[in-house]
């Protein structure tokens, strides 16, 4: 189901979520992806009667995003996961695991940005 | 209580549902077993190494060798489909018993001529 | 009274997979619960950047051992849409058959664990004995019991012959008869009802607002099942979601048993109407673009976001699994319950932690 994902500016995400909640949409998830070296995309997805609607926010790396966990409590866990995987920090999280939701204490790198070196010893030999 | 009691009585007078493994084994056709390569018909094209999802196969085309880490192999069977000569197979009558040691399969083969390679490829296409 | 923090998990005899719930307890009543996960994080989304998109099928299947074929179905579906491929009818029906067999074996596994959670071990063994017959069907048709590895981009790579079809229909009839018999032993039992009715109640508004999915949502009165989206062969088979309104653990159990019987019927219908034809279409070129695609796994709605840029590796493959969405309702169900009921509540949402953490 290839849909149109509309773009929203950074400050408008919380307001858009509030509007979706009032109209009866169910929160599905948030997806973060790396666009290029300097920015990340965060896609918010909602569902109502089997229609999936999403909007996208483009964030420069290093900037903090306001959290929507006050509107949708379910967003707490997704935002913690994005913090771990992309290093994109959120302000105002209901429960903040401080980048230790999925990752261990020893992990210092950020897994999914800037082409982190991944692979096994066998891959390194190839 | 009563449904469970009737179940217990039925089980008591029924036959066993377990099999006496390893003395009794049961094989289904198409079961994906251990990975085995027929080094005589291998043409060292490297197709299996390219498609393997767990990257457990290494093929040296110049040195004509085939090596595989059987503990990393997940027996998915993608390499068997990719092999152009049909020499790489996941065996059927060989149940995947637990391994006693971590060892690697290493097989050294002989370089094939162009005609031999063509004949081997054709043999698989004809079935 | 002073509050105590009791760590439930990560190792607990009742839990199939490690998850920790820090329970803030006052005198045996739970006041608050904080989930701590991360014990089985494997970084599968990071592997998507170093493996080809065809090799990723096998990796995506291993996100979860129980619903593995449905994970690869969602992934292949998304890529087929990005590449503009039309899957043949026979492949769509076969995918439905294996998908419904997976749903049955997943629910039977869950029912066994649920019975084990309050000590009914003999019923646990009995339910898994029924499940073994479905794993035999998997092994005979695809070559492997649990991770069947049967989806490829463009179709499926295993087939069901006509003799196998007759045999599968016979086995499905026997399995359905056994499930109907054993359902009474679990759901009508006095002690089971005492421990599940009214335990872990989730109201309809709470379930919708917290983003619950799957049987947790349907047992609270919201009729949403992603199989209505008509992927694979579900539009031709006719399908209605199963709903209950009580919202407690007993209702979730009943929804899953009813879904198992429904899955039996769907698999039977799909096998009877299996069309002839090719199994797969050839895929050429590489995918480009982005897509969000959803399927219904045994535990709920699973969403895949795939972004590709025309190369051999995907830019992003994001998996939102159903248990991840069900953590928030779980945290909301805990306050007010007794400490001894916590295992029952946790198992009643069907937690698949390896899916949650990938």
C-alpha cells in the first residue's frame, strides 16, 4: 500500500497528533530513517478503519524533538527505541530510559546512522 | 474436571504419540538435512557463496576449494537452488543430529575445462 | 505502608522469553509496573544494511520463531509491491494455507503456556501434543518444522501435491475435533475461571487509546483484524474478525481459541479451492521507493516500513511487531491486580519478546 506521506514541520508534530487523537485515529508507530549525513526523518503512522495515514517530520541531526508521549502514552516506548538506534533525543518523555532501553551499558556507538561499521569477523576477512 | 478426566482415560488406553528416537526415526520427503557438496561436479562458480544468507560458504575459484561452516548454516536451501550443476544438496535421509565438535568442511577439487562445465550445467537443466 | 519494588523476571519459570517488569507493590497489590527489555536485542534492523534484500528474507523470518512465515510474507509483499510484481493465484493461496497453519500452531503454543502459567501442566502437554500434528504438516510440505523458509520475492518455493492435500484435510479435521474437545477443559474449569475472569481488565477506550493490537484489542470490543485488508488470498475466502467485549484474560483466551477454529476453516477452504498454476514469477531489477505494509500475525498487526534506493541493500527495513504495541496496554493493566496474578496477565497478552526487541 504505497501511500502519500505528507510533510510537517518540527513544531507541528504534537499538534497534529492531538488532532488525530480527537478525530479517533489509533496510534500505530513512529519510524525513523536516515535521509543523508545531516538529517533524519521521523514518520508518524495512524490507523482508522483500516486506513493507514502518516506524516513525516525532517529533523537535522543533533536537534531534539518534542515528545508526543503526553498525547499517546504508547509513543513512549517507540521514542525510547529511536533514541537508542539513532541518537535522536526527545524532550518530555513519560518514561526516559536514557538510551538504555534496548542497548547495553557498554555500547557507546549509535547503531543505525552514518554507516556504522557492522559485520562479523568473516565479513571483515572478505 | 470431567473433560480432562475423559481425556486422561482416552490417553491411558490409546497408543503412544512419541517415537523412540534415535532408534526410530521418521523422515519426510523434502526434509532439509545436512549440507553436502559433490566436489567432483563442482565448477567453483561461487553462486552458493553469493546467495547464502548467513555467509557460511566460501569458494576459492582460483584454488578450486569449497569450504563451509556447518554450525553457521541454517539449512535454508537457497544455495541448493542457486547451484548450476546440482552438486550441492541438502541431504534427505540424514537427520540433523547435534554436533560433537565445531568443525569446518573443506574440500579441495580440480579445475574443470569449459566443455566439462557446460556438460555439468546442462545435466542439471535436463533434470 | 511502605512501597516495595519487586523485580518480576527476566528469568521466571512462567515466562517463555526474558522480560523484566519492575513492580511497585504495596501489600500484595501492584501499584505501578515499569517494563525493562533489552535482553535479547540482536540488531536485526542494522543487519538490513549489510545483507542483500534477497538474503534479508531468511533474516526477517528469524525475528520470531513462531510467526516466522508471516514476517517473511509481509516483507516479500512490500518488496513485490515496490518492484511491481503480481504474485500468481496458487502462490497466494499457498501462502494463506501456511499462514493459517502458523496461526494455529502459535495459538496452541500460547494456550499451553497459559495453562502452565497457573500450574495446569498436563493440559500444557495435551495442547502441545495437538500442535505436533501441525508441525508435521509443516515438515512434510516445506522441509522444516518451525522456520519453514518458504517465501521468496515473487511467490513461494515449495508446493503441496494432491495426495498431501487429502492428507492435510484429514489431519485438519482431527485437529479441529481435538481442539473442540480440549477447549472445555481449559475454559469451563472452575479454578481456571477463578484465576482469569476479571483479571487484567482492559476497557475499550483504554485499548484503543493505548494502541493495542490483535486479540488484546479484539477481546476488549474493537473489531480490527488486518486480514480484512485483503492481502494474500483473504478477499476470496471471506473473513470476519472475532470480537468479545469483556476485556479480561478469559476473553483473550476465548478469542484465541475461536481464532484457531476459524484458522482451521480458512486453511480447509484455501486447500479445497487451490488453483493450478505457477509458483513464482521472476523478479528483475532492484526495488526503489518506500512503502508501509501490514499483515495480521497471530499476536496482532505487524507493520513493515521498507525504503530502497535501487541498490542491492535496503536503506531501511523497520519492523513494528505486535507485542511492541501491546507493552503499553500491559503497563496499564497491572495497577490494581494482585501479585500472584501478574504471571497470568503477562502471558495473556501473548508476549513474544524476541519480536519486540529484534
